[in-house]
C-alpha cells in the first residue's frame, strides 16, 4: 500500500475530523488544514485526484502532504 492509499483509507474510518499538514513553498512552517467528517467524501475524492502516490500535488510537486491525523 502506498502513501496515498494509506491516507485515503483513513477517510473510511469512524473519525470526527482529519488534520492535514501541507508544505507550501516560501513558507517557513507547514500549514494545517482541519476538515470535519461531513467533508470527508468530497475531500477524499479531491485528494485522490489532485495528489500523486507520494502525496505531492500533481500540478505543483513542491506542495506536499507531510502528515495527517484522523481523530
């Protein structure tokens, strides 16, 4: 199972939210995006389409998911 598959599998779990850390060029620290359970279906589709197997944005690979926590 690759990084993206592991990440996307979390959206199928019984969690209340997910926190996703993303690196952005020219920013000294990662950004953290928090999405509630109600957004999981749409976000799972978005991440599947927009990010490659190494969790890099397809259109600009300097933007990367560096961590996530389902809680």
